[in-house]
């Protein structure tokens, strides 16, 4: 069993990069050392991954025994930077909220296909960061940058709590 | 005067196709009055922003046109630029390019056959719902797609938007041992493809045939990927450099993707049916026999049977990949030397969805002066509308929901890639 944090998106399409940026913040040595400093120990089995969001590759990123946190951008709905959370084990993901990958097979399709085939990880928490601009070459919007920081901090707290629990 | 009801069928977002488009059909009784395949994904202006880029940058830029067929874009680009610059590639590089293309066909066709098109025939709204009842089949499809992904990742450095293709060859050629690691999975994939062909050949196909002009590449010895003349079942036989003398692009008001038509305005069909009908004798015996076992006849003019033809092409691609791996010897150098000069080059290769034409003009420093890219979906758009004009009449007396789903299925016969043609489907059905 491992704890997997998966950031999804396309680094070249503005706010679509949100999930990747969260993963990179957690990857940063400073962030890792803070987590270790707070928890006092390393977190065994922690894997931080970056994915395009293409569903079949995404389904290969976990096993049924893993704990998974997945972060991706969500479609614009007038509140850029808003963070939504789903317990995907308990609830189906809403349609038309995650950007689609090739042939409209993206994060939602990966999760629902895995659910249909009894392949969901034992826990699957999904963070959606609402984007504003997704065109090629666009910068990340200030609202999404703030949300990335906020989600990264929240995940850091979760990691340290998880680490403390595992050691406690 | 009889008053027949007019109905308008609208699909605002077509599903299970790549990109964003809509479908509009106006019926009066069982007469089709209007059909529009409307592609509203914004134009992406790739041809314009290739200008002033160095020729060597082009393969990586055009790969971004499509997430499912980036290799096709890379291959048409490198061949067109090599044609312009007089580059001759190493025979081993030629083999590697065929293997690269096998990977793309396997991942693209597996996705379409199992997840995008099969649900239409089995009465499911999507592949996810189908997976609940057909887990083993869907698992087979996903594994098959992954076999293709593995080839692409090995050859291209990564699965999505591969980065190894270069004008003159590859930035790095794989070792024999690296390719041999693919063999076991490809042998499984060949068997799975044969099973897929048997599976889909048992579907119910609408009784619908059209008198198509099929257009594709033809090579004297091979089922076409990278090389060959552009031929049709009506006597066309031209070099890629003559493409624009025979085909032209038209703007239609309801689509952000240009319609490619024959000079004179007639539609034509590119893709698996065209390749199968015009190159059946180039398929390996295992694929020919599978086609016969599936009841396919040459020519096949029923577009709904394209799912069976795609499965046959899966058989071919797996068989071909294994052949290439057996025969491969690493090239002395992964890519040939390239010298820039002012020139123009043309090439067409066979993307999973059909013929993909590129033309580049370069200046003396190798900077792109102009570029032209004609994707398969642009070439099939008018033909899709004509299919719908005939097919919608056959199903016009049925309930709107059924007309809608049947017409969407008819669009998916072409596995359209709207991202390439600009990205797809919403249906609007209107009846008076």
C-alpha cells in the first residue's frame, strides 16, 4: 500500500497546469523537508506523480490497495480559483467539470471506468481547482496560483497528519 | 397539399469523438432537408505560427495538433521536409518509422473500437456504462491500447506528444534488446486483435451503402503508412506533390474546419475503409484471413462496418510491429545529415483516420516560409454530411432519441478528430 498524490494537467495551457503545479510544490525539497520537520519522520510509500490526465495511463497510476489524492483543474464556472473536493469512493464525479483529454477520456472517465471495473483505490480524494484560462501558452491566473498554494498547504498538512498517524 | 411534419434534430455536443462539434439535421417527413456538421472548436492557426520557425522544430510543434495521432503529424512533417531538402533516410530508420506508426494505430484503433464505437452497437450510452457489463472485453481493449502506448513511449520518449522524431530520422534509435521487450505483449495483442475482429463482426450493422470515392496511399509492397502514391477507386494516381492540384479546401459557414473536396467539389472518403478496399492484397495473410472470417468483402461500402475494418487494421499493426522488431538492426546513425536550402516539399502519410497531407516551403536558412496541413477529418467532413443526408432519411420515422443516436453513430463511423480538423458533438433535429 502507498500514498499517491497525482497532479494532472498540461503545463502549456494556462490554468490547466493547476494539478501539476500542486504536485511540483509538494515535490520541492523545501516542502519535503518541512513535512519531515513537522512530522519528525519521512512518510513511507509516498509517491508524487504528474500525469496528463489521459484516462488509461491514469488508471495505471494506482492499485486497489493505495490511498490516492488527485488534483486537477476544473472547467470555468465564474469562480476562478474555487477549490472543490470529492470523495470519489463515495460519490460519482460530476460530468463536464474536468477538462477532457484525448477523445474525451480524462480524469472523470478514468475514475468512473475504474469504478465500473472494481479498480478504484481504497481511498480516492479529488481536488478540483476551477480554472479561468486554458488557451495554449496562457499564464496561470492569479486566482489559480493562490488556489495552488492553498491546496499544496492543505495536502502538506494531510501528509504530516498521515505521517504522524503512521508513526503514532 | 399534404402537411408533413418537419423535425429538427440537434446534438449540441457530439460525444465520443475528439473535439467539439455539433450536428444539425432538418427533416420533413422522411425527407432530409438540411444536414450540418458544425465544428465550433476555434481554429488553431497552426499553419500560421509554423512560419519563421526552423525546419527542425516542426515535428515537435505539429505533434501538438493532436493527442491521439501526434505521430501522424510528425511523420507527414518529417517526410515533407525531407522531400524538400533531398534527405535520404537509413533503411533501419524507415523500419522504425513503421513501428512508430504501428504504435499509434494500435492505441488509436483500440480506443475507438472498444470504448468509442462498440457502445453504439451494444446499446450503451458510453464505454463506462458498457464496462459494467463487459469487464473482460473492456480490460482487453485497455490492455491492447497500452500495448500501442508502450511502442510509442519506447520510440518517442513518452506516450503523449512524443519527442524523438527528427527530420532525417530520430534523435535516438532504440536497441534491439529494447524492442525485443515488446514482443511478448505484441504477441498477446495480435491474438487480442483477432478476438476483437471476431467480436465486432457479430454486431448488427445497418443496411447502408454509399458509392464512395475512396482515397488513400498505395505502396507496391506494403500496406501503407509512410510512403506511396495517392490513389482512388476512380483512377486517381498521383504523387503527394500533385495533391493540391486535385484537392482544394472550402470554407463553409457552419464549420471552423475547412472542408477538403476534390477540385470540382465532390466529396471523398479517407481512412480505414479506403485503405482496406484499395490495399487488401498488401495485408498479411493473417489479416486477410481474419477479414474473410469476419465476412468482409472488398470493396466494403458500408461505413458502419468500419469498426470491423479497424479491428483488421489492429491485426495488421500488431503483426507488422512484430515483423519490424524481428528484422530490425540499429542504424549506423539515428538520423541523416540535413542541409538547409530554399525548397518546397510535400508528403502524405496514413494517420489512423486517413490521409494526412503536409506541404512546407523553406528559405535558404531552413526557416518555414509557408505550411499547409490537411488532416483526415477535414477531408471526411463533407462525406460525413452526405452519409447523414442519406442515412437520416432511412431512420426518419423513428423516435427523435433513436434518430439522434443512430446519426451520432454514423458520425463516429469516421472516428472524427475535430481537434485535428480545428476538436466534437451536439445534434439538433428539427421537424415542422
